[in-house]
C-alpha cells in the first residue's frame, strides 16, 4: 500500500465506471474492441491495486442494460472478452482468495457467459479476503424495478405490510443486499454522470472523476484516487 494513504482512510468498497475504451481506440485509429481489450488489462490492474491496498469490495461497471443498444459486433466482442478474462484470470482470484460475484440481470447474458461466470463464482464462493463484483447487464433503475416487484409479491402474499416498508426493506431486496454501499466511486474519461449505476447505493459515496481513459487507468492513477478519497470529509448530512 502507498505510504501516502493511511489505512484508516482506505475505502472498504470502491466502485468504478470504466469508461473511455472507445475513445482510447479512436485516438489511435484502432477498432473499438482494441480499446476494450486494453481496458481488460486495467481491470486486472485495479484488482491488484485493491488487493494491495486492502480494499474489500471492488465493483466494476462492465456492461449496462443500455449497452445492449450497441452494434451486435461490439456486444459479441465484449462477451468474448469477458469469457477470455474469466478463463485467464480465475487462477489469480484463487491465489488471492478473491470471491467473484455478479450484479445485474445475469439471465440476459449469453448462455456460455453465464456458464463461465457461474463456474468461477461457485469455485470462489468461500473466499473472504476480497470480493470482485462485475456489474453485467446492470441498470440502477432495473435493479429498483426488480426489487419493487419482489416487495410487491411479498405484500400480495400477505407476508409484508405496506406500512412496514422502510429503507432497509428496499436495501434488503437489491441484488446483493449483504454488500456495503461503495465508499468511493471512480469514473474515468471525464463524463460527469452516473449512467444508471448503483443509484440507490451511491447516495453518500465520494465521487472521483478523472479525464484519464480507462485503458490508461493503472495503479498510479488508482493511488491518486485513493489519496483524493483520504482527503475527503464525509458528513452524511450532519455537522460533524
Ligand atoms: C466503456 O468504454 C466500456 C463499456 C461501456 C462496455 P466505452 O465503450 O463506453 O468507451 P467510450 O465512452 O466510447 O470512449
Ligand atoms: C457506462 O458507460 C457503462 C459502463 C461503463 C459499462 P457508457 O459509455 O455506456 O455511458 P454513457 O453512454 O457515456 O452514459
Ligand atoms: Mg462510454
């Protein structure tokens, strides 16, 4: 861990909107998929940075529900890349005792991708040193819709009273209810928006936006984000 970031100021959960792969490729007159390929190397780098910093949860926005509107060739390329990543990186997750989880409408993914994910998730389910969460076919609004449907079903079944619904009820019905909210949200490539990521969970997260494109976001940039986080004063609406 970098000496500049004292342990008490290390976030427990970092979430990243990995943006800018296409721009990285365009700047080099390369096909967009080359940017995604290089971006996969940054994913590996981010996992290592989290391991070395003692960050417990890393959530990566890898594919949004809205990303299904991209050209089929790009979607196929991303799905292929995901399978390659799972094949090539599973051993590192084992070595580092990192558990893989998925958030999102996993049922929308191609069967082969679901199979590869399920295999790695099952193989790493017992690990507790760190958790890597891939947001796949994920949308913050979709997650709230899915939670609402399940809450409504409980109300209809008579097991939940409408008056008993509170914030905890909603949190308990999200995709990964046991995962703490992100402390730090990083977005690369300079866009100042959430793009439908973790709408509920990011309510009090610290935001860090950098112009660096995701394929160029490596450990030095990660350390910069951690240093910025360490200098933040979280107030949660109070005066403390
Ligand atoms: C992020 O890079 C990766 C995904 C959304 C899958 P983009 O593909 O959005 O890259 P830009 O924003 O076009 O540069
Ligand atoms: C957000 O990036 C989604 C992911 C990083 C997976 P996008 O490139 O899809 O978001 P917009 O289009 O800039 O809002
Ligand atoms: Mg983008």
